[in-house]
């Protein structure tokens, strides 16, 4: 089978690898669509384990069922979660599933940018979801990224009528905008450094947009009746994005760091201001099983419309182009691969 092997953001190669052999309790899935996640092009994060096959936003068809598997059959259309929790540890039992050590260790073989993937028994047990009949494979690639957004906004306690500022209007920022609109946010304001993505933010639900190179705080006050934002969501990894966020949270508000700078970059926090104004700073990582279930229902019930965010549908032969588009973050939003199509 063919896979996309990642060496770095500028070196992604089509290589041959044997189709994985499955064992008892496992599944073999033929991959039909796979999205490129922003984390796939975080080179400082990915290159440490390169070369490897990345990809975790996959949908496909079960083509082989291992001995003992009872809930799935050949031909089932599925989304498969790459990380799954143990559901038994202290963190899982207290609702922090994405802090579970098992979740951080689990994955499928070899990765979503391949024509076939082997689903280990633990993922079969708690990470395989049947796609609704009316959900396409392309729509299904949004399940995992939407679930991560669902988790972030759930933990942040977004309430109807509140003002939301989204810093960074790439794919995660746009999904945050779409979900906040669906959940009844009062006013949604978005920032980015490119006009292409600012226009996209308006298309997908932002009431106002601000060029991040300008004075974001000043424009936010002008757009929001001289008030800052109740919830600021950081969807860009630049230090400047985090610094801007800290200056834009209203008294009693919340800052959600959905994206963070590289590990060696320290974010200076004006702790005295945070304390005096009772501001909450929090992070969100990944998605739990309940978040994935909610995401599937939101897409299936058309509460959020996401497929229009797909700007590029590529083959593995265009793998280098796909990674280039996402890494450059210019005139693309969602890039997906169709593994079984060839130029």
C-alpha cells in the first residue's frame, strides 16, 4: 500500500509499505478521506519522531474484521479516533480523559496518511464510530477537530449572549467561530494576519474581524461597546497571539489557550491584573469520547456546516503540496487527502 512518509514540512514522500496484518480483536480500515491537522505541520513537535506516517482525522470502510470483534462488520463506514483513554484512571474518572496516560500512548498503525490502517483492540473497543448514513466521508474528517473545539468551549463554559474573540482564523479558529455561533454567542470577533482568512471568518459566522497586525484591543473595544471579550480563544501558536489574548479578556472573563507557543517560549502573564479582575486562564487538549459523540451529532444534525471549509482535495502524489499549503497558512483552510485516488 502507499503511505505519505513525513520527514519534515518540506519533505513528504509517497512510499510503499505492506498492508498491516490484523490480529484478534482488531480491524483493518480502508482510508477514504484524511484531513491535515494544524498539529501535523508543527515541525518542532513532529520532527522529533520523523520519519513517520502522520494523519489522525480519518474516515474509511472496514475491510477486515479480527476474531472476536462483535460490534462491527465488513463494509461499515467509520470514523476512528487515534487516541483513546483507559476510562479507569484517576484522570478519566474525574473527567480529564485527555490527560490520561493511555490516551497519549495509543494510536493506529501506521497513521491516517495511508491507504489502510490497522485499528488496535483498545481503539476498536472505545474509538470506532459508525458514520451516520447521511454523513459523507469528507464530512467525517471534521469529527475529530470539531470534538476538540467542543471540549474547549465546554470547559470554558461558553454561555449564550457572551462576546467571543477568536485569535487566529485558520481551521481551528473557524470551527470555534462556527460552534460559538451555533451555541448562541452574542457577538463573535475574529483576528488573523491575512485578508483571505479574515474573509473566511466573516463567511463562517464572525460579526466583525480585526487584522492582527493592528491594535486588536482598541478595535475590540470599538466593536464591542467599549467592553473587552468574555471569552478569548487563542488559535495561533505565535507568542504575540498569547500576549494579545491576555490584554483582551474582560473582567470576570476567560482566556482559552487552544493553541500554545513552542515549549521553550515563555508567555509573560500579568498575574496581578488577572487576580484583580478575576480572570480565568485555561487550556484545552484533544477530545474525549463524549466530545466525539457530540461532534458527530452536531455534524449529522447540521448544527454546524463545515464542509465548505474544504479548500483542497488532494491525492498522495500531491502530499508535498498539501503540507506546504497548511504550513504556509495563506490561501487554504482545510486540506484533505483522498488516499485511493491517483494522478
